[in-house]
């Protein structure tokens, strides 16, 4: 009984590792965003799928970009900071203020990504999940509660339709 | 179908797979070089490393 219950339980989150990574995400975020502590954070990622056709070889390539996503309810602002899965560093932040963006909504197909159009020229699609196990591609962090809070904020306060 | 014919068919599949892979990586490297030539004059994007003491604890 004990063996089988353990066998069928599936993968478990290493909370120590998850908390350490959440702390590093906070450090990186606060380093580049002014008043960073006023933002709540989740880990998200973008997916860039490109098709290629090199003669008799064709297929698709997917590039994944890791992001620290911060949001501030009172300022109605989402900040996105690019980073790498090992959390060794991050890039410059991009601010999406609700009063300045063109539109924002949650996608339904093919993924339930959070879509923000800052203007007509481009958009960002933020994917976020409770926990992703593959540490080579994503940040190892458990964020069920924070993701629920972000989803609530996005859907009820930030989305434009 | 004889065992030899099955083996030959598998061999052909392996050859197609290997040549396809070589061709893919060859075209990718060419495209990468062209992209590098076009973008090498641009400033690299800003990068902020994790503070050093945190880096140390990360390695432990």
C-alpha cells in the first residue's frame, strides 16, 4: 500500500529549492525595478515558435524566454523582466501600464497565455503554470497561490475585454 | 519481405536521417553567421547579474 501510494503520487515539489529560487527572483527583480517590493511576483515564460523549410528538411523550432512577472494592483501595472533558468542574471524591465496599453486579454487557444498588446506593432504572450519540473528550460518554483492572485488581477482589473 | 530487405530499408532510413540532420545544422550555421554579420554592430542588451554573495550560495 505504502509503496504503491508513493509510486502513483507523481512528482513532488522540493519546497526548499522553490523558496530559494523565489528569493533569487525577488533579488533580481528589485535590482532592476524601482520600488520592486511593491510588486508581487510570479515566474512566466514566452514561447516563440518558428517554422522552417530547408528543402527536404522542414519542421518547427521553439524558443523559450524566461520572465519574472511583477504586478502592482494599485498602480495597475505589470512589469516583465527577462532572465535565464539558472537565475544568474536578468535584463532590463518592460512596463505595461493599463492606461497606456492597447489591449490585454487571456488567450484560449492554443495556450491560456496572458496576452498584452502595448501598441499595434507587437505583443507579449506570458505563459505561467503552478510548477514546471524541467529545470533546464524553466525556473523551478512552486507558485500556486501567486498564480491564482495574478490571474485574478489580470482577468478582473488589467484585461481590457 | 526478407530479413536482408528489412535491414536495407532500415539502413536507407538511417542514411536519410543522418543527411537530414547534417543539412539542417549546415543551413542553421549559415543563417546564424548571416544574422551575426547583420547584428554585430548593435549594442548587446543590458544584463544585470545576480549579486555576488547570492551567486556563491547558488553554487553551494
